[in-house]
C-alpha cells in the first residue's frame, strides 16, 4: 500500500487543511499566506502569533484524532501512515469508540469530520458511541449524538440500552439526561434485567433514585423468573439500595414465578441487613413478623427453610430471633430441622435446639414419617446423630416402612451411625415392613455382622436373630448367599445359623447361592456339618441346586455340585438339569452334564419334550447346534405331536430354523419331519428366507474348475416333491394326493424368489422332459390337425356366393350347401367333433375349478373358437338347397382368427419360446390401456374430419365410424396426403376440400399428436419396462407351468409319475453336444441360454461347500481363542493363590448380582472381556482406569479402539504392577460394617 507522511496527505487533500490551521482551497490569498508561513519569504504575508498558536492547536487536535482513531500513538508529521483514503477500512471500532469518547468535544467533532459515517459505528459487542458516551458520563456527547439522530433506546448484542450502561457505571446525571430525552426504563436485556434491576443488584443508590423519580417508572417491574427489584436487593444484601427503593413504596410481598418472596431470597442468601429492613418495613405496613416469616413459596417453604437451604447460620439465627416457627412444614412435611439434619449442619441444629425447641420438635415427622434423627442417620451425619440423642430424640421411632433410625442407617450403609445407635441401646429386634431385622438389612447392604455381636446383650439374644424370617420367609443366610458376602456366610455359620432353612418358595440358602452363581458360598455351605444332607434338597418346583445352577448357566457351580455328589433328579415337570441348561442355551453347562451323564441327550420330560425341543422352543441356537453335533434324535415328537420344525414354526424362531438348515444334519432332520407332516409348505409360508437356504443347499457343484470338461452341477429335488414313501402313506390314509404341493405353495403365497430359484427351474425342466414335452406335443399335434383342417376348409370354399338380399328385395341364389365335396364334408364332421369334445372338456374344467375358471382369459378365447367354428361349419351338415348366409361367413372369419391366435397362446408354456408370448401379452395389456385413454383423442380428430371432409370423392370420412377407422390408419402413418388433401384442392371443384385451410391445420395437429407423440410414448413404455416385463413374464410362465403340471399329474396314474420322477439331476455344462441337439434343447428347455450362463457364473462365484468350509475355519479359530483365554484366566488365578493375595473368596463371592440377573436374558452371560471391562469401571486402583477419558460430566467414557486392552493384557498388567488380586478387582467387596 502507498505510504505518505501527514504533510503529503494534507497536501494531497486540500479539503483537510483546516485540521492543521490552513485555509480552505477557495481562498487563494490566505492559502498563499499559509504556504509562505514556513519560509518567511515575505514580511507582508507573515502570520501573527495568535494565528500561529491557533494553527498549532488545530494541528495538535488533528494529530490526537489521528492517534486515537488509527491506533497509532507515535504518529508525527514525519512518520509514515496508512493512506487516509483507505484508513477507514483499517479503523478498529472497539478501540476507536472507547478512546473517541475520552476526547474533548472539539476533538471529537474534528475526528468525526474525517469520516461522518463513523457516527453510526458499532463495536464488537454491538455498542454505539451513545453507549460509550453514557458509560463515560459525557453529557455533551450524549446530547450531541441524540441530536444527530442516534436511537436513544438502541440495544447492543446483550440487549442493553445506553441507560443500562449508564446505570452500570453509576452515572446519575446521564441517567436523568437519558430519561429526560425519552429513554425507556422498562426495556429488559437478555438477562431479563431492566435498568432498575441492575441498579439494585450493584447497589446503585443514585441510579435507583434517578430512575424511580420518573413518573412512568415501574417500581415493581418483573425480570428473570418474575423477580422484582427488591428481590435483587435481597439476594445481594444491598442495604442502601433496599432503603432507597423502599422510599418509593414498592410491594414488599410480591412473589416471583416460583412463589419466592423477597424474604425468602434474603434468608437463602444470608442477607441479614436486608432481612432486618424487610421485617421492619413490613411491620410498618401492617404485617406481623410471624406473617412475613411464614410466607410460603410453591413448595410451602418458609424463610427459615430457605435460610437452612442456604446454609447461613446467621440467617437461621436471625429468623428464629424474629419469631420464625421451628415446627412449620413444607409440602413434604419436612421441618427446617429435617433439612438441617439431612444436610449435616450441626451448628444450625444446635442453634435451633438450644433456645427454640418445643416438645414436638424432635418427634415431628415428614411425609414418610421420618423424624430428624432418621434424616441424620440415613446420611451418616454422626455428629448430628450424637447431638440429637443427647437432646432426647427417640432412637426407636419408626417411619412409614416401620424402619427405625438403626434400620434406615443400615439400609443406606450409614455404618457409623448404626454402630453409635447400637452402642446407645437401640432396639436390636425391631423389624421393618417386610419383617426384616437389622441382620437382614446389614447383610443385604454388605455389612459385617461380627461387629453387631459386640453390641448384643447376650449370646442367646443375638442368636435369636440369626434364623429369623422376613415376610418372604428368608433368613439372613439367604441374603448372605444371594449377595455373595462370604464373610457374612462364615460368620453366620460360626454363630450357629441354620443353613437348611427354606423360605416360602421352599428354597434354601443353597438354592439362592446356586441361582446367583456363588461358588465359594456353596463351598462353605457344603463344608458345614449338614452339607452332604442339603445338596439334593428340592424347592417348591422340585428343583435341586443342580437344577437351578444349570437353569442359569453357572458352569462352575454345576461342576462343583457334580463333584460333591449331586444326583440327577427330575423336577416336578420331569425335567433334568440338562433340559434346563438347553432351555437357557448354556453350551458349557450342557457339556459338563453330558460328559458326566451321556444318557441325558434324548430324555423327555412329562410333556414328551426332549432337550432339543425345549432349546428350539426358547430360540437357543447354541444349544440346538450342540445337540445336533452330539447326535441328538431329530424324530422325537412331544405329547402334542409337535416335532422340532413344528415348534420352530409355532414360535417363529427364524434363527433356529436357519441354524438347522446350515447344520450338517439338516438333511436328516427335514426328511424325518416330512415322514409324518410336510413342513415345507409352512416353511414357504412363514419363513421363505429359510427355504431359500434349503434350496441353496440342494444345489452342489464339483470341486473341479468351472471350465473343466468334467465339471458338473447337481440339483436335488427331494424337498420340492414329497418322498415316495410319504406319498404312498398319504394315498393309503387319505386316498388322495395333491400333486406338486411345494411349487403350488410358492405360487399361492407369491414367493417369486423361490419359484425362480435355479433348483425350482431345474425341477420344472425335469417335469417338462419327463412328461410335459410329450403331453404338449400330443395336444399340439391334435390341435394342429384341427387347425389344418379348418384352414384347408376355409381355403377351398369360396365365400363370395351366398344368400344376400338385393335392392329389389329378392335373394340371389348361387352355390347350395349340398354342393360340398367329400373332402370338405369330412372336414366339417371333424371340426364339429373336435369342437364338441372340447366344449365338454371346458364344462368339466368349470366344475372342477369353479370361480377360478373365470379368471383365466384363455378360457374365453377357447370358448370363442369352439362356438364360432361350430356356427361356421354347422350349417354345412344340413343337406338341402339352402344357400350359405352372410353371418355364417362372418363366424368363419372369427373362427379362423381365434384358431391361429389360440395356437400362439398354447406356446406360452413351451421353453424359451413361451416367454416371448407372455411378454407379448403383457405389452398388449399396456397398449390396450394406453389406447383406451388416447381413443378420446382419436374420436376428436375423427369427428372433426367427418365435418370438414364428408363430401370428398374417396368417401374416407363419409360416415362417423369410417372416419374413426381412417384416423386410426392415419395414426399408423397412412396419411394418403395427395389423394385426400392435395388433389381435391386443385380439382377446380369448390365442393371438395371446401375447408382446406382448417383441414390442413387439423392434419398438422394429428401428425404431431398421434403418429409422433403417441407412437414415441408407446415405444418408450415398451423399452423402459422391458426388463420388468421380461422378469414378470418369466415368473408368470413358471406359474403357468406349475398349474399345467399340477393339472396333468392329477389325471396321470401314480405309478407313472413315480416312474418318471427323478430325485436329482446332474448337469455337465462343459460337455459338447451336437449342434442340432443343443439347439433343440434350447427350444424346449425351461430356461434360456442367457439364464444358463448367468447361473453358471453365479455358481462359480458362490459355492455352498466353500462357504461352509470358511465358516468352519472361523469357528475353530474362535474356539481356540476362547480356550486360550480360559487357560490364561486359570493360570492367573493359580498365580494369585500362590502369591497368597486375597481373592474374592475372602469377602465377595463370584456370580451375578440380583439386578443384573433380573434384567438380562437367560442366554446373556458375561465373558472374560466383559468381566475385565467391569473391573476397569469399578476397581478403584485398576491400572486400566487410567486409560479411561473423562467426559464433560466427569464420568469415565469408554476408550477408543486404539486405547482398549485385551483381557489377557489387563490381567498381566494387574499382576505385573503388584496390585491386589484381579479377581478382587473384578468384583470389589462392599464396605464393611
């Protein structure tokens, strides 16, 4: 950028010369004087001292303005500055506005003359010169800026007006001036604060007086949350502001949106001075101190409640000193003493109870019937508990759940308070609403009951608590085993607790331990004196501990119980532990039980359900696969007659069905189920995806390369057709066999993806080659004979001489009916016979198909053929002299058309030819629909040409029906432009083409709309839909083939079908056939050559055998990895034991907690990685926790993929750093009592 000195700038800008004391450019004389001032060349032009002083003063003003507005504190005439013309783009409004208001008024005006647009400039916060002038207390600038048109109520980005800025800076004069100029006092900024709120908050006494003296001032204007100015005084304890505000008589008892009064704010924020003046002024206004102190907000809190919540001892003391009621209650019936005890504010409690306690203060109860001692005990405020007991609080008071402070402290893990209550003689035998004593509650929450015994009076007194039952019939031992508290289990056994007591569900502590997987607790129970006697105890459902452990998949517990001699009893439903493990899908547990007792695999319960049936019913894929792998019987049915596939269908377990199909025994299972029932139809109806996998497994390929000459593909049809033995059985039982049930089910349920499967296509191809081609050839041959005879008869008979009425009313008699030759007569007899037989056949089909007969349009075509043929040749059988009639030959024309058209329809079911026929019919339907719409346009043109060209010599538009036909031919391109339009114009006959111009206009419109637009539309529809039409045609043709073969097999003998059917087809696509045979096969096959090539490429890319091999490899790798992890886990456990580090058996047993067990499904179990992740989240000293990143709320978030550790590395890290046992970190102990 060009840089110049100030002198150069002023020289280049004469209009700015007044800044340096020079004259304007218009005054040449004064300009010359000014220019000669520097060199003193002429005495006459010398400036006076006074003029020189004024010039210097103006120069200083200009320099100061440049320094402030261009942020250059070192600007001199010699310095280099930015060009002033571009200086306004570099001007910093933030600094310029702040420093501009600090200049003198003359300096400010001089600076504005540099650029008048800067008058409306805004800084980064949206503040203008007026905001800064108000803040700086520059009344002269405020007056000038308002006169120049600046909005006095303009707001910055925070919503503050200049009045807000003046109040904030304490400029009382500016406040009066702004209000006098029309500034509004009720504008709220974004903090919902008016200027008066701001003045009260900053204790601006002068600002309050200036604002409140205005006549239109709203003294009780509401701000944030509906608070009035006196609320802000109370929150900040601004006594002077409150006094000044009270001088203008505000409402001292106005509440905000939450019902909070100013006295609440004063008490909450410990504003003693404002609280005192509020009480004093309230008394002057006629309010008693009690009424003011007892004012309640929406939660019915008084000022004393608010003071306690604020934690101010002075505010509490002052409220009590002024007469606040100590026993007043809020919505939840909590007194201020309840709040103070809950907070553990001992000093406040002492203030309340020292001089203001009443008889009922310590016995007051909240909505849950808790006393202040309950509140202090539940939050373990031991100092408050001691003080309340010294003041005489009842330590045995009960809440709404019959809990004393001792029980409540135990339930909230307030162990210090519980111990102190016991030491002071709290009732040890009290129970809560569920009849739980202190031992129940302490054990449930992880307490150590050994310490409780210290405070018991006698051994017998404490022993009576050991076997006490709650409302569920559970003893403390039940909860100790449920929670896995090993210390409590040992203590209870040592103190003499009975280990075999049962609850109301007939469950003993051993059952509880087995349910939650407490391995070490079970060891302690079995090691007791009566341990061998309780191992096979049953509960209310006849289940032993082994049943329960198997039901919940605790494999270690199952293994321990089997080693200790647990027997394999059956429960009351006849189920063994193996049944229950299969229901839960616990593969490891099943493996332990099966390795011990191999006869459990196919045992059935009382309902006839084997383990595999129960596993399928529960949707346990792992268990079903395990049972199939170990040879479980698949032909078992329960008492309801349901096999495994029936159960899968009834429960809609698609995943189980897929697992069965993908298993290596899938063939055996499906064949067994098809012996009694046909599950395939239900599979197609409910689970088509599963049956797709069945068909995928029915096609196999060789292991050779796809291009090898011996490469083959095999298609198995055993699931598309009922097995022979099943068909014989059904024929014997029901005397009827519905053919092709699988394919008909596909058609019925519209399973097009199954019908177009390569196996289905090959099956239809097999049917075609077996009998379809023969039947079709026979029927087509008969029809061709009929067609040939009918055609030859039409060709050898002259239709012209027939009976026709002449103009005179007399008939012309030509050839008689008895003039036929012998050949023609034989043809007539054959035609009549063929039509009669087929009419009888149609009646039979009508009786069989009923309403479905009328859906097929082919039936209508056949009826039309037979009726018109009979009407045509029937009269020739009459041997008389009656001539043929006109209508007879009309029937003949229709008959010969229908005959040949039906021949086309017959080809729909023939190999690759039929697809084109079906496509033709589909496109024909589209054409008819389109033409039906455009027929309106054709009639419009026809009627127009009928009016304009009715008189033409060619008679093309002589009648309306002829006009319509002529327009249709013109649409095809037959315009006949010369004969119909050009020559009539030039034939010198005014009668012809009388409306030649209009006719040509209509002709042009017709050419554009019909031949061009309509035909292109039809072509576009045909080309655009050709892929969809071809696909639909293929599927429709397949459905027609299924219907045809079904109809044929219904009439064929079973022995013939049994002889021609094949169970599979093996194809060698690379073997060369003769070209003639190959081409003939393409004509009769059910798939085209392109489809064959597509199937060949698909088969080469996807091989079921290859896919299963890869899956098997992955399964083996996963199994090996799981085994390695288990070995590492066991190795680390042994290392920990050898190092004599405390394991989880010392305090906390392994297993699952009650909440997790209730929330998770049966099949969801924690693997080692999940357990280690649990350790990283719960372990206090876990090294893995160092790698967890805290989120915005301070919680540990899950590490990223780069930060995650494997379970083995976690265990290695724990052991290498010498930390506590990883087993203990995984399940940390509860805090001791």
